[in-house]
């Protein structure tokens, strides 16, 4: 490890080192979910700036919500039975982010800086997607903050929460590397990458039976139809085509594959095949 060469005193911990003394500084490595403990005497001003650029420096009194999200230590007293975690990634200066969150969510949110340009927003009250889209619009239009927001599931507050949150982080990171948009939800990301986690025989079955009938136009058609729960009229409107054109495409697809896209189970199979095609074509 290069850090160990720079800082001989370095100790790596899988959980937050609650017994560390005042002579050491703790840094949290979010991507690797671990803590680095380094003697303060080895850290120059330049080193400190570099370390803070890549890692989150933990204060003497570590935020209890950070301990919950990273190692399942439930805050006492446990005031909330469930929370939702938003992951916010931003490239520009986020100095006004805390103020924007307080303005929009009032006392219903708690902000954590997990790493440079990476923030976790804990929601104590449930908000709809439309409300969170409004929050993003405020960040962009009023505060000139442009980033990506990942909306997690509602998670029960327990010792197991950090495992669920780690899974959400991995899923969101996987989709973030493949497609770029402003707002992602857990359910959308889960369904998008699910085909990659099918066993090999199932992946090969989809490839051998359905890939020949998938071009870019049909992939977009299936994806849009799926996002509209099979509603032909609303899907045609988003695709900017006449409803009869969409009916013709689905009928032609049915003749080629025997999958009726008006049926939810057939539409799901076609959607998984379309996503697998995209994921394997553009890894």
C-alpha cells in the first residue's frame, strides 16, 4: 500500500477505531469502506490537504449517522424506524449544499460528506420522486450545483442497514459507470443491471433467442414501453410517434419472437433482453 510507505504509523480498520487517541487522525475511505489511522506527527500541511482531497477526515466525535451507514451502529436513542439515503455526486464546489438542504428539507434531512464531491443525504421523512426532482431543480437553478442524485430505498434502522446501503452504493456505482443522467432510483438501476447477474445459461438463452430482433429502435421502444407500464398511448407520446406506429412495431416483434408486449410478463422478458443487449454491447 502506497499510504503505508508515506505514513509508517498507518493502521487500516474495517470498523471505526473508537479507541484511538488524540495523537492520531482518522480518515474514512468511502469506496473501500475502511478507516485509516495515522499519527498526526507524520502529517504535514501538504499531506493533510492531499488526504482530505481523497478521504473524509473524521472529527474527534464521529457523526453517529456516519457510524450507522458504515458499520451498523444504531444511534441511541433510535428516534427513527426507517430512513432513505440519497447519494449526491457533484463535480463543482458544494459550499452552499448544506444551506440548500436546510432550506428545502428543513429538519427532515441530515448531510454527510462521505468523500470529496460525494455526499450522503439522510431523509427522515419520505419524499416523492417529483419532490426530489424539484429539489434538484433548485440546486441547479438557484445554487448552480450540477450533479447526479441516487435515490435509495426506504431502509429500516437496524444493525443490518449498512449492508443494505453498501449494496445500494455498488448498484449505483455500477450504473453510473454505464449511463449518465441526473436522477437515478434504486428500482430503475436494479432492473437495468439485473440481466448481468442472471446465470450464464439464462444470459445465453436471451442472447440466442431475442438478440437478433433487437436494433436500437426496438430497444428504445421496449424500454419506453416498460417505463410506462405497457401503456401504448403514453409510450407513443414519449417516443414522438403515432400510437398506430407503436402498435405496428409491437405486432411485428410478436410475429418474430412470440412475445406479446401488451402482456406484463412478456414485456419484462423483452426488457431484460434489451438491457442485456445494451450492457454487453457497451460495457
